[in-house]
């Protein structure tokens, strides 16, 4: 089934059952008549020897024969069409010849209106031969053996010929019927096949005869002709054939200009919208399907001279949407040469302006570059000055720090001296007071020294138990020979000393000083004050007769005022064995609101747990004495080196290995860090180098070495690198940025699935009832272990689960 592409696509969309029905119908189809039957009948109509009476009888069925031929060409299989067009039957030649015969009368009538009878019957003209001479003297060439050029299309059967009276009468008889219209339909059916279309295109007279059919009075025929011509025009090489056919039309019909009759029909057939749409579509295709712009303007001007523009202006308010679309398409594609010329001139002016602006921009860019270079040089100079000022400032700070330390030391010495003078002055005052009271007597010696003697020595009576009290300059002899009075009572012990917590009061059993009801152990137990500083309270810190502060046991780190009134106070739990301490991060009672611990009751869960087995598993065991790690350390003597090393030996060794792997100089490394150059420094080397960022102590040692103006050549390569490395501004931030940039893509690729997993796990955990139960058990067991030592808690942070 030789189908056009659109019909073939439609056929492929059918289901298999529908396709099978079409195949069966194709097999059942029987050809009504073979091709030569129709060809013989058409040739019979063209026979000039037939009498008029016979012709009248035969021509009665010509239209019906043509209709049957059109149906056969349209519906029969491709083999039938090929047989009709083959070299033996030459059906296309016969059909074109009959079409030419059918419209002789119409063409002749047009010529008669324009030319006088005398000029048309002039025997001296070259077209005075009769139609019979043409039939006898010329046979139509076959499409295969066609050697006539496109310019030879003008020499058709009708060219320069005058039909005989009989032929003219027969043609008039045929032209009154629909034979021309049906012939055009037959040609359209042939052109639906690629094979037939090629034969029509290569035929020397077919397209010319189709174009001459525009002289037919039937608007439907003219619309059909224009549709066929438009289709031919869209095929490669078809535009030339169409223009050649209209050149032939101009000569045959005696037009002054090409397309004159077409425009005349277009104006006169204003009541037939279908013809007007077909005519406007044909004009659109003929004018605007040309690639050569100059030729396109030429064709456009041909129709402009024929008055197309004025007529389209009249039709712009037409009610037909189809015609309006075709008119608008033509107007959209029209070339306004004047406007194009103006645009070209404007474009040239714009290009000149652009060139001028680009030149100005180039000059400005050069000036900007020079300005940036000057500014950059100035910035570099200012940065150098800033670095120099920073160095000077560091030196001044060091000097200030040393001076401040010396001032602090001097102030401390002055304070100690003042305290010593104050103590000496106090002792002197006490000695003078005792002397005034008559308790002692000061005796001066000849060498300037003095001795302090009790008054009893002067009277010769010494009280029992009295002792001599020597002064600061008392002689050893006097101090050892004379008994001194009893010493003053000792000063109170300082807080925090070992003796501070041991009271020397006579206490009753279970009583504390001042009649406090607290147990005796509470007197020297550590108490957390509101400021968070733990100290020991002794009897010296209370006024006489006042009892020291004591209270009930409070969990460490929780003052009593912290517990909200709505939270149940948890009591400590006593265990049989000593349990290890569970180091969790406890939540304060006022922090559990809105958390999972607000819904947990750990005291209730303890009733369901086997705490005896828990205690047996986790009870503490005796530990041996701790090893003295300091005693086991041995100093390894290091090998001497010719160069000074300021860094740690292991650190310098590892740095040297890292630098050797890089194969770069210190200047190259520092420069690459300044500009974040990851091509020079791979991200792996940057990560290794981040382990050697200079510490504060190393920077201090290196700066001190530099301030002492010692030669840098004496330093090892690692120290010199570290000296230059430490001078990079914001070094740690730059290294971190380089590592982040280098690992960004890998981090994204690695973290994305992990984040998705974390989100899914978080949602699952948040809605898990079993997890709440586990947290309830952990809180209960933790309070069971800790409450006797640290007090019960109301919740804990999830990071504490790492310690479980």
C-alpha cells in the first residue's frame, strides 16, 4: 500500500485487528477496469477524424469516464497506477493531452477578445497551422526519453497554433462540462504517489496545462489548480517550474505582465472565499519561498505593480478568518526596502558609535589598570609599614610586660618590707605597754644591745612558772638563764589548711558547737556556697557562741532554691555495696520541661528491676596503688646538632618529612597559602601541614630569637620554615579555608546520605516508645547508683549515653 507519510503514520496507530481487516479488504478488492480501457476511451475523444455526430454521442460519457479514472487512481493499488503511467500506456501524456483539448475553446475565446479576427487569421503568422497538422506532425515525448529543457516548456501543443473549426466546436462542447475539473483531480491523484509526482514534475507540458486551467470559469477548479501549484512550488526545483508555467501562461493568454490574469481572478471572485484563500496562499508561497532576498523583492514588486497591496488594504476587514490569516502572513513577510535601507544606515551609525565607545572603554580600562597598579603598590607599602609598626608594637609590649613584672615584684617587696616594719612597730608598742604595766623591764647593755627582764628579777623574786621573753636583740645567755612567761595563744588556722577542719571544742556526743542539731561530721564537711566555691568552715570562722551553718544533705551542684515546687523531691537510695559513679551530664529540675524525662517515672521502674543482680555485677573492686608514671620516665639523651633547633625534636622531624614529600620551597608554600592556590599545594599536603601550625609558645620562642638578632643561618631548615610560616597573617583561617575548599565536593558527597540517614533515624527515634522505656530504665538505674553520693536527678543529656 503506497501511502503518503501522514497516512502511513495513521495506519501504524491502528491495532492488529484493524490492520488485518485492511489487508483482507485489499485482497478482496478487484480492479474494475484495467488502465488501457480508460486510455482507449480518452484517445477516442481526441481523434480529429471523428464526425461531430459521433463525437456528441461519445462525449456524453467523458465526464463519467474521467470520474471512474480518478477513483481508480485514488483507490487502486500502486501497481495499477504504475501500469497506467508506464511506457506502454503513457497515461499521463493522454491525460495532459485531453486536458489541453478540453480547454482549447476557453483559451481561444480569451485570445479572440484581445486580438482582431484579421490578425488572428493572418496566414503569414507562424501559428497558422491547423490542429490536425500538429497531431500528424508531432508526437508527445515520453517522460523517460524527455530531453527538452525547462526553457522548452513554451513550445506546447497550443503554442502559436490556431485550432480548426471542428476542434474548436468539440472543445467548446467539452468545456461546458466538468471534464477540466475532473482532469485536475486525476492529476492530483497521480501526484499523491511519489512516483507519479516525479513524472508530473518531469513532464514538459503537465504543469503548464495545470496553470492554464486557471482560465476555467469554475471557481472550484481554479482553487484546486492553485492548491496543486502551491504544492509543486514547495518542492525542491518546483519554484522554477511554477514561474516557467506562468511565463507560458503569459505568452499563451497574451498578458502584459506575469500573474495579471491571476490578480484579475482574485479581484473578481470576491464572493468565493475558498478561491480567494487558495489564491492568497499561492501568492504567499510563490513570493516568500525563495531564499534569494533580491529575487524575493523582485517577485514581491511584480504583485505590487499589479495592485496587490491596495487590494489587500481593502480586504483587511474581511470576515473570513482563513483569508485574514493568509493576508497577515503575507504582510508579516513583506520586505520594506526603504525601511531596510534606513535600518542599515542606522546600524552603520550604531556600529561606528560602538567602535568609538569600545575605543573609549579601552582607554578607560588602561587608566583603571594604571590606577589599580598604583593603588596596589601603595597598599603594599602601607602593609609593609603596618607590619613594621606591629613588630615595634610587639617589642614595646614585651618591654612593657617585663617592666610590669619588675614593678609587680618591687611592689611585693615594698609591701613585705612595710609589713615587717608594721610588725616591728606593733611589737615595740606591746613591749612599751608591758613596760608601763610593770610586767617587764628593759635593760640596755654597753654594746648597744638590750635585754628584756621580768620585774621579778629586779626584786629578786621570780613568780612560779614565769619565763623570760627575749626581744628581737636579746642575748642568748639571758634567754636561756631566765624562765619566760607562757607564749600567747596560737593564731586561728587558715581556711583550707589541714588543721582548719578539726575543732578544738569540748563537744558532747552528737552535738556541734552552739547546740546545732547537725551531726558532728557535718561540722567539717565541704559545703557548696552560692558562688560555687567549696571551702571548709572551722570554729574560727564563726562568732563566739554561734553554731556553724548546717543543713540536710543536698545534691552537689543543686541549691535548694533550684527545685521547682511542681517537681517531686527524689530521696537518695541506699545500696548494699559501694557502686561506681555514673558520670553523666545531669539536667536541672527546671530544664526537664518539654523533654522526654518529664514523662518518665524512674522510681516506679525500680520496683520491676532486679537491682540485687545489678549491684552484684557493677559493684566496685579493690584497686592497686597507682603507678608513679613520673618515676618510670627516662630521659633519652639526644644527639647533638650543629644547628640550633627551637622546635621539639619529634615535631621538627615530622615537619621535615612532610616538607620533603611536598618538594616545594618555603617561599612557594607561603605564596600558595596567601593566594589559596590548591594546584600548587594539594589538599592532602594542606591537611598534613595543618598539624604543624605554630603554637603560641613556638611563636614566642621564634620571635625572641629574631629580636635578639641572632643569625637565621644557624637555625635548622625546619625552624627557618616555621619562622616564615608563622609570619603569614591569619594562617589558621587560611589553612582551614583551603582544606574546606579542597574537601568540599567530597564532603557533600559523603555527608548527604549520612544526613538523610540521620534525619530518618531522628524521626524514628523521636516517635519511638521503646526508646522512652530504655531512657526510663537508664534514669532509674543511674539514680540508684548515684543518689546516695550526688543526689537524684530528673533527667540527663543524651551525650551521657556514650558512658553507659
